[in-house]
């Protein structure tokens, strides 16, 4: 079981902002799993909450991954920033996928590079 967080590398954010956006994606996707994939969430949590942070180069690539994850029935959360600090309001920054079985997450994110 694992969770993947995919970050847009074309959006310039400071390290703290990036960390906050990744945390938003991780938590929001995990909350989705808690309510709709309780068994996946419980197993992931008991196994140590494995996560991987990956990157894509555009909003289009990120939203395409989101559509694929949703279509596959995976817990997923697309994060849009409120624009209070470093980016414009509504900027899509990252995507959380899972927790879910490794092979299902890898079927969506397996070709991406680490952040």
C-alpha cells in the first residue's frame, strides 16, 4: 500500500509552500480513502503510511493523471491554491493519489520521476 503525491514542477513555489501543498494533497486523498476505501486506509496506516513524491511539467499532465486515477476508482485529490501567498488564486499545484495497493498507484504514476 502506498500514496503518491504528484507536484507540478512548472509552478514556482518556495520549499515551505511546496511542503504545505504536498501535505494538503496527502491528507485530502487519505481522508477520501478513510470514507470510501476504509480497508485500504487502515492497511496503509498500519504498514507505515508509505508515500512517494513525484513531478509533472504542466497542469494538463496533472489533470490527466487525476482523471485516470478517478476512472480507476482510486482515492485522489487535486489541490487548488487559494492564492494568499506565492501563487495566483486557483492555481492547481499537486495531486494526491491513494492510499491504494502499490500496483494500482503504479499503473497511474509508474513512469513519473521523483521530485
